[in-house]
C-alpha cells in the first residue's frame, strides 16, 4: 500500500511540473540566446541552399548535359532541323514549274493530209459521200449539175452546166474506147462511162477517128505529128490552156508536163475570157447543134457544158451562144468538143442530157470525173 501511494504521488508531481526523472543524469540546461539565433540561421540557410540547388542548380546542370549530348550527335540534329528547311522551300518551285510547262505541251492532232486543192476548196467537199439526183460530194470530188432553159432567137434551148471541183488532177481523166487507142475503135457511152467508174462524163473529141494532129490521153501520146489544128491542154499542175492551129509548138507543150491534149475546137474565149469577135468553122458546125464543151476557172475547178439540140424541147446552140455561156460563168478558158449526136452528159452511169439520136451513140472517148470513194460497179460491162 505504501508503494502504490508513492507511485501515485510521483505521477501527480509530474503532471504538476514538479517532477524530473534522473535529474542528476539528464538535467536540462538552458542555452544562451545568441546560440539559439545562430542555430536557427544555420538551419534556415541549409533549407535555402537545398531549395536553390533543386530549383536552379539542378535544372541548369540537366540543360547543360543535354546540350553537350546534342553537340555530340550532329547528324541526328541536322536531319531534324534540315528536313523542314529543304522540303518546304522546294514545293512551290515544283508546282510553279508544272503550271508553267503545261501550256507549252502541244496538243495531239492528226496530220493534215489534204491536197492543196482540198484545203483551198474545202467548203465544196464533204467528209462522207453525199449524192443527190444532180450532185455528188466526197472528200475528193464535188459535182453540181444545173439544168437551164433559155430562149435564143425565138427558140427554146436546154443546156446543162456541171460545176466541178477535184482534189487532184488524177480525178480528171479520159476514157478511150476499148482502152486501146486503136483507130476507129468505139463503144457505147454507157459502157465507156461504167468501165471508167465515172461519176460524171461527157463526150470528147472523137479521138479514135483522128489520125493526125497532137492528141494525148492520160499522159499517153496518141499522135503528135502536126500543130495545124486547135488544141486544149490540161497540165499536171491543173492549169488549162487553149491554142489555135499553128500558134503553138508541140515540144513547148510537152516540156510543161501535159496529161491531156484534146483537138476539136474551136477555142471559145479570148485571152480575157470573153466571146471572141469571130470563129473559123465550117458551115455545118456554125449552125444550131447539140454541143459539148469544157471550161476552166483555175487549177482544181472546172466545168462541163452539154447542150441538147435537134429536138422539140431544145433547138441547140451556135458557137457564139455557147461561148457566151462560158463568159457568163466566168471561165478563163473554154473549148468546144464533139457535138451533134455525140453530145452527151452521163451522171451516176445514166444519161443526164438527151442525145439527139434518141439512143446511145458509140463514141471514141470521154472526159471523166472519177473518185476513189465512188461505189462503182466492179465488173466491167460489154
């Protein structure tokens, strides 16, 4: 009981601040004020230094370390830095170069293989074959036939004007009876026309009945022994000229590359394209007759004229009246061919005019307009 009381008493003293255990061994001694201040300052300095180290020094050290590592890796840094500098500035020039060169690229076009005459007279040709009762058009040939009726000295006259454009002189040829240029050789006009695959044809100068003079067909000379007779010459360049007898030299004409030489006459127009003041013809030729004639405007442009005659619907024409037709048409040259019962115009293998003998007279030759596009019969007729 006494022990318990002593313990209680000690605890009570401790709570009241009057008790100190081991007072002689652990006695607390109060420190001077100056030492306490210095200790606080030291602690505060340590705290500040620690803060400064982590807030300023340590980040700086890390930054310096990164810079040194970056300097030790120049290749990687150059790739990262130069990619945007090299790629970005080059893009605009590439775009500008493509835009600048696009207009200079030539368009894809097909070559123009047309002849000079096709280009010059292109409005008269067509890209496809077009045929009517009195006209024909294709890339190579243009033919338009006009039927005219006039009155001359109280008599009615019917004649036909075929306006002709060709792409090449090879579209304007001649057909010879039986294709052999033999003397007195003849064929019906329909046979000659079909065998020649003609689009348009008219009678010629009755070649095979003439044995002297100067005549050529498709560059082949039939006879060239005399210049006594008139001549109409078609040259390779498409020009046409007419000559009175004895006014030309055969060798001079040959030197200019002729392809056709016809000999019948007379020459219808003077050097100015007008009706001549006079014509030297026989009394028979001077009368009203069926007529055939060829006219020339310029290379590639020609015309055929056929006059019906000796029939009720048409009395025929005299030479001056025929010449007046060509003057009115505006031709530079015109030449009279065989007439009478031979005068005929064929179109699409049919008689467009009306022969005076009422049938199909046998002829020695034809002037022919043909075309590689024309769907002519392949088999010849006899």
